[in-house]
């Protein structure tokens, strides 16, 4: 009985975690410094620039999000790798068509770069 309870709890946690994700669009960029949040201070490669809807006057600076590709956006078949990545918001991407503009290195973890733009789910860590 104890094992079944543990399995049930794990299933509920997984469902709640998935349900809390938001849908968006991801693209990628390649020049990381300077950034709006950290100026000339390098923040590594697992980073992102927030689009206008997410930026909120810089309130997301330094916040981390887990991002996962959910499908194609421009006709490239099967762009997703099935993996997720955690990124830190370090910059703004004003006027971007995407919710998040990921570093190329982060984008490559979740999708084929040839896709250029993908549908994604994201959630704050």
C-alpha cells in the first residue's frame, strides 16, 4: 500500500508541474555581451533574452526558467530533441517575435538550430 501511495504522489506532482507551464515561442541569438541586466559581466551560455510580454520593465532579470520545445513553428519537421534546458534571463529582446530569445547553446539542447523558431513551454524555476 505504501508503494502505491508514493507512485500516486509522484504522478500528481508530475501533472501539476506540467500544468503550470506556459506556452510561448523561442528563437536564438549569438551575441551575449553586453546585456540589459548584467552589462559587460559574462553570465555563461545557458541564458536568454526576454521578449516584450515577459520582460515587464526588467522584473525578470536574473530569473531562471526551464524551457522545452513543443513543436515546429516554420515548417521544419520534428525540430524538438525531447530535452529541456534551464536558462537565466540576462537581456531584453525588444520587438522580438518570440517569448524568449535563447542563447544558441541553450536552443541546441531543445531543438535543431535549423528550425530557427519553435513553439515551447516554459516555467519559472
